[in-house]
């Protein structure tokens, strides 16, 4: 893997993806040891700059860096000079002056990681930028599916929900198609992006039509902070038409795999019995997030 930055899944090549997955398998074994640490990135510094709230992504990047023996620094918006009026770019340049090897960034502004990659010398990893992309989430989702099925080639994967505001949906769409899966987008018209027809994939507005024969269903969180709630009358109505409960699940394949990037709005996107049921891979995704991010940090930090 020769790239300096990881900003999108759109330009990832199959060979690069396979290299990430292969390394993730090795690092998952490290996480299962009693002493969960290797000296791979000893002497390297990783700065996690999270300008939006996060539990899973931020924590897994921190754990991943520490298990690789890197020096890990975590900075949030409230704990940085951004809260005093400093621009995001000036904050990033200040951090770069301290010579980190990798800057992991999450920002509300779509395209901000790209701007950093054009202005900084250190490696930049996009940990989620606005409604644009979330490449490491897509890679851990892929890893989780491959772990269960061996390959996603030929799999039918339905991505359901707030497609318009979801960076997870975009990154998964690009990556899954690259790796040979058939991707479908499912949701209300009010939560579909205006350019959805240009994505080159099937679009369904009736949920059952979109998921009935799917091998995997990826449910998305309604992006309340980006206006998703204003696109339908009520949570109850959304759950009725686009939430996955046991009655809808009973009409799907018995071995269908259920994913969700989290956090889950229980009773809206997923009923509790489905979220905690035998088809759910939600906790597998969280566990695999550490291994995949270890692989990415290792490959970019060498």
C-alpha cells in the first residue's frame, strides 16, 4: 500500500483492499492475546483530531495506535483552540509542526481531510467528513462480511435508510462495488441524494422489495444532526416503513447478515430484538474496527 493518505474508498484498488484485510486478520489475532501489543509503530506519533463527537471511531483509533506501540494524542474541538476562534487549518498546521507521523481527522466540513492532505506533509486519514465519506468504517464493514462469507463477490447488499446524509453509505457503496458486490440503496425519496441515479446501482423506495433476497442488510442511523429528522413526519412513521423489526426480518433470507455503523436508535432503525439477535453483526463490527484500523495505521505509518 503506497498511498500517503486515506481519504475515500472511491479510488481504492482491489489489491490495496486485500492487503488491508490480510493485515487486519493478523492484527485481530494480536487483540485476542493476553498482552495486546506489538512494537510495530514504536517511536511514531499519531494525533487523533476529532472535531465531531464520536465513541466507536475515536476509541478504536486510539486503541489501535496504542496496540501498535505508537504515541497517541487525542484532541477534541472543545479541547482545542478551534473553540477560541482558530481556523481548522491553522489548528492542523500547528499540530503538524510537532512532527506527527499520521493525523486522523473527523470534521463536520465535507472535504476537510482532502484540504489537509493538500496543505500538510504528514499522512492524513479521514475518520469521517460531513456527509461525504467514512472510509475506515466501510473497510471494517467489508472485513466483517468477508469474515462471515469468505468474499463479498456476488453478494447482494442492501443499504437502508438516510442515504442522503450518510458518509457510511457512500464509502460502502464504492468499496463493495469495487470488491464485486451488488449494492442496492433503499429508503424514502426524501432521504435519497438528488444525484442517486448517477451511482449506478438499484434504488428502492419500498423497503421489502429492496431487502427480501439480500445476503446482507446495512441499516443506517437517521442523521438527526444533518437534518434527517425533518424529512419524515415522525420517528414512528419512519420505523413503520423503513425500520427493521422481526416481522420484516421473517420475510428475508434466514441467514441474512445485519449490520449497523452505530450508534443505533433502537426502535427507529432497528427493533431491540433484531439489534441483539442472531443475525446481527453490530458488535463484530466494533471489534473488527480495531483490527482494521491497526492495519491501516501500520501500512501508512511504516
